[in-house]
C-alpha cells in the first residue's frame, strides 16, 4: 500500500486555503464565541431559557456556516479560472443552504416545555452547529471543521462541569394549597424575599367548593429550595394545607 507523503496530507487538510487563512477562520470562530457568550450572559441575568451555552454555540455555528458559504466552494474553479469538470451551470451551494435551514426542524424536535421550564435548547443548538461542521468537512475545509468540533466539545464539557454566573441558578416549581389566601400572600412574599428568589411565573386559582386557593410558582435562585426550608416555612403557617416542591437545574 502506498502511503501519501507529508505534502499530500498537508494539502488534504488545508485544501485550497493556506495556513494563514485557516488560522484567520479559527480566530473568527473564537471571536464569535466571545460575542455569543456576552449576549448569553445578559440573557441569563434576566433568567431567559437560552443562556450562555446556547448563545455561544449558535453564534459560532452561524459564523462557521458563513465561512463555508463564502469560502467552501473555491475548489469549483481550477487554477486557470475554468470551472471544475461537471460543475458548469450547477449551483452546489443550494444543497448546503437547505442543510442549514432543514436541520432546524430536527433540532426543534428535542425542545420541549414542561411545568414552565424549557428543555433542549442547547441540544438543538448543538445539532445545528454539528450540521455546520459537517458542511465544513464535506466542502474540504478540514482544519476549520475539526477546530469547530473541538471548540464545541470543550465548551459542552467545561460548561456542564463548571456552571457559572446566572446559568448556575436553580429553578423551583412550588405548589401550595391554602385556606386563607389573603394572609398567605403576605407570608409568601416575605418568604421569597428571605430566600432571595425571583418569581418567573405565577398563577393561582380559587376552589369555590371549599374556599381553598391553589398557588403555582416558578422560582429561580442560586441554590435549590431545600426540603428543610420548605418544612420550616410550612410549620410557621397553619393556613397551608399542602405543599410540593420540584427542583431542576436549567
């Protein structure tokens, strides 16, 4: 078996782009990550479902798709300017464009909302950027494709292991059934201030048969509301008939 020499391997990875161009593209992706992270931090501070990870991945994926769109088809023309055999009159970018939009429907299938919480946004963004990486590799931009895959893997691993900033907040789903809703309103407001919690969603309904009132709240704070905290709050207020607390990280 004849093994390709070093020059052939180098040309295979660089394609029709030189080393300086590939470095420039990698720097563009890193800058896109920084821009996406900046926007994600601001959104996370307002407790939006799409946080730092999602914004970073989407911004980098869009930058990668743009790079592939601009430079991924340079090999369709030979060095003398004539079209590559068999490509005259063809528009190969059409298929790539449909991948960018079509893969969005696949990503939408992993996003779901349950009990006021949105799940799967980062996974959907990951599917979308994976499609962009596939476009880069398929177009022969191996360096930029491998670099993007490496960045995504590092981001996912580090940001899952070391959650920081507003993304580290916990989400709590609270439900109370009480006798005297008027007194409970003041007690609940005061307790949420002591817990340093932010109410994202709230709803209440009154049972006309027995006069009880049901409260449903979605609360965010740095730590999950623990069982002991709930137990202590319930013990202070006899008007509480029942209470439940389900917690989940964003």
